[in-house]
C-alpha cells in the first residue's frame, strides 16, 4: 500500500519538526492496521532532550537525517503542507501539551531545576523549532528532489 503524497508529506514534515531519526527503511516504526497508517514508537524523536546544552542551535537544525525517511519518496507536497501544519501548532498548544506531562518525567537538567522550568524549556524549544520550520522543510524538499 502506498501512503499517498499528502499523508507521506505530512508525516515527513512532522518527523522533521520533532527530529525523529527512527523512521527509516531499516526501522520504519509504522503500523498498517485495517488500511490505516499509524506512527508508532516516538522514542527517537526530540533527541535534543538527551543533551540540553545547545537547544537554541538544535531548534534550528535543518535535520539532514530526513534524507533516510522511509516515506520521503512519496512526500511530494512537503512545501505545500507546511503552512497548514504550522498553523495547527503554537506556543499555547505546546504549553497545553506540556501541562499533561507528569512532574516525575521532567527531571532536572543543568540550569533547569524544576518541572515548571523543564516545561518552559520544552515549550521554548518547540516554539523556536516551529519558527525555524522553513529550514527543515527546505532540507526535506531538497532530499525528496534528490530521490525522484
């Protein structure tokens, strides 16, 4: 089953946004169930949170690993889905999501001592990432063009 250009483009955009390095042909982390595609196992997404020292720089990553994305060959509309997907996200959306994360999951980092501080750091990172989306979109479009 081919994912279709719009679905593939949405998934590639999302994985570029969350810097998910684990949607390759070797390890696609996709589940097809009753003709619906599910994105599973996001453990490799947001990998900046394993090293918090340069979040401003990592938020602006072009994400060159997108070239290995399993759905990239079908993602012909990445630049077209960009505005619609960006419009669904905001600092307010990120804040609401982070409110649901239990304090026990928000362990301290150097310079981030409290769960509230960690929530703010995630919101700030995601907001910066969203504002720099043109960088990973350009990278994904370039990588797609190199494939087809």
